[in-house]
């Protein structure tokens, strides 16, 4: 009778580690983290700590630094960026508020990109199918910097959606972060200036920033509509494609059958 072959020590730990590091397990962890973050935002509304005058005991560069760190965490946790940008301007003014808001924007985008790249890319890339998803993935993978720059300049794409779509693609870290920093300047500055001038809504700075926000939103809507219309127009019609096939079948069946087929 043959003796049972002893299992190598640590095999259970190896199997458990492989199961935990599997793409679907990491994707489940990412989904759990995002759901937890969204739930905490809904329950505790962390944006209130900015609008209520945070931070109360700090000032100067230290306060801007803390604000940027908190901004990044909140932006990664789905707190709306317009609220954070308005709070940055109201708390620190235009110049310092823009510095803290941009730093927080890049930090929040980097956090989301890192989570999506290490926890979701391996599981989601096989699901990138269909014409639109394939085209978007190819655009972000081949032309990452200019694609992300355009996305940041036009505020039509949600911040979190852009971060995780870029993470699933093959875009590099440096092009993503650099495009985020440069492309976020105009829209972020408009909100920061509006927050800084909220006490005087009739001032030229406030009117200019508010007008820029409205025009950028309309421009994003127009661009999105034209892109969608172009994609629909690019789809060949089904009737012209089926006409040669109809003629071939009719000629095969004969004149009488061809008349019936046309009818």
C-alpha cells in the first residue's frame, strides 16, 4: 500500500494568498472600498468641514497643505469637486485656494488611479468589448496625455469615471497626473474665484468666473452631443447592406419569386 504523499508546508497559505490576489478578489475589494467611501460621504457629509470654516486652528501654508490632503481624500471618496473648489476659494482666497485645490485634485486622481490600476485592471480589461469601450480604451492607451487633457478641460466626464477608465487602460502614471494637473486649471480656477468672491456676486471676477463655468458646461454638452451624433452617423444602415443579398436571392429563385420577394 502506497503511503500518502505529504503536502508541502505552507500550501494552504499559498492557496489563500493566490485566492486573495486573484483579479476578481481584488475587484471585489475595490467595489467594497468604493461603496464604503460613498456611504461615508452620504452619512457624514465631509464637505461640511470645509464650508464651516475648517481648519480653525491653522493658518498659512500649513492650512493649505492640510486642505490639499483632505481635498484629495474627499475627492477620491466621491465628494463633489465643485463644492471643494468653492470652499477653497472661500477659505483661502484665489491664489492659495487654487494651489490647495489643484494639489488636492492631483492627489485624489492619483489615489483613484492607483486603486483602479492595482485592484481592478486585471479583472476589467477582459470586459472591454464593444465599439465604444474599445475605442475609448484605445484612445486612452495610445494617446493618454492629450485624451486626458481634453477630458479635464471639458467638465462633461465625471471626475471619478475618468480616473477609473484611465486606470483600466494602459495609460501611464506620469501622463495621467500631468494631464490632470494642467487640464484642471481653468475649471478649478473658475470655481475657486467664485468661492473667493461669493461675498460680492456683482464683482467682475465673480461674473467672469460664473460665466466661464456656464460656457464650459455648455461647450462640454455640445462636444458630447456631436461625438455621439458622429458615432451614430458612422454606423452603416442595415437596408443598403441587405440589398445585394436580396438581389442575389431573387435572381436565384427566379422572376416570379423575385417579384414576391420584392413585395
